[in-house]
């Protein structure tokens, strides 16, 4: 099984091309490949397969082996992968579990794809709710970008309890059985926000594309920021634009860092 290791703003993936629709990804295989000590190491695994409603389908799995509806950083990585190999050019549609997304590819001076703009679709804004955790109230803006998000605004994102409060919110009864991604966001000014994410089924990641979309929407809905908006993540920056009633457009980088072949031993360990 050939693979490419790639990332979008530090959110990293193992990418497997499967245009003959041959491979079957089990949770055990995904966990083995994504293991950072015994496998390749990644936040998730992406299988690029033939699509039904678009030419290609992004089959995305979290590092724990669970299915995910959508991944904003992963979708840009897929755009770069397909563009660099001549499967697509300019702009194209990509099928995901959260529907068909429209991608626009941007090339660098050498002709390689280095940035991708994605129409992420309209947000589904649910509500603002206050949950009690360990006796303390936590207010979160709840919405979906094809996958679930709870956005918590904080005064200092560096001091935010991402690794303690994040998993408690992810698995809070209010978000079961699907669980939720949790974003901690600090508004810097009307045009910029800093963000950290506790990603469902993964843990804290350096970036979350759908999470950045959720933060941009939540900041506008609550009157904390305008548009367009730059989201500063630990792995880099994303540019977001959303007009209420419309779709969210996200632009950001995509990089490939390595390629190789999964060994028989690794594949056997997942059986």
C-alpha cells in the first residue's frame, strides 16, 4: 500500500490513492498506520477513491479509526494531491461524507499546488448553550460544518484548558452519541482570532479547518469579529470569509513531506 504523508497547517495525514476502490480500511489498520511510535504517525488517514456525486471521494478516518464526516485541512491536502498528479486542474468538485465541496487550486512559481480554497458549504448554527462541568458553567456556541463543533471563547488561548476541558466537552452527554470537536478561541481584533482545537477522536491538533470555519461563524454571530477573518492556529494561518446566509470559504496551505510503502508487518499487525 503506497502512501503520501502530508499536512495542512500542521494537521497531518497519511494519504492513500485508491482509484480502483480496492482497499478496505478497518479501524485497526487506521490506528496502526496513524500510531506515532509504531506506525507512520498522523492525525488521520485519507483514502482517495472514486466518487458517486463527484469524480473523487475523500474517505477520511480519525486517528482512532472512527469515521469522520469532513476535515477542512484534509480536503486541501486532497486538492494538492490530485492537482500535483494531473488528475484535476484549476477547480473541481470533491465528494465527502458532508456533501460535495468545490475546490479552487492555487499554484506556486514552480507550478505545484501550494494553496487551496474550499467552499465549505453553509454552517448549521444550533444555539449557544451553557453546560456545567465539575460545578463550573461553560458557555459554548454549537454549530455544524458537516461535522459537529462547540466553540468556547477565552481571554487567553495559550492558557485555555484544552487538554482537560476539551475531552470533557467532547464526550459531554449533550453531544452524544456523535461527540463533538471543541474549539478554544481568543478574539484579537475584528479581523483576527487565535484558535486551539481539541479534535474529536484525535486530541489536540495543530490545526482544524472545519474548526476554523466554526470559529469564524461563531465570532460573527456573537458580534465579536467581522469579515474576512484570519484564524491563527498553532500550525499556521487560514483565511475565512462568510456572509450570513451563505457558504463559508476557506483558503490555506497544503504540503507533502514524504511518500513510501506500508510494510507487510504493519499491515499484518492490523489484521
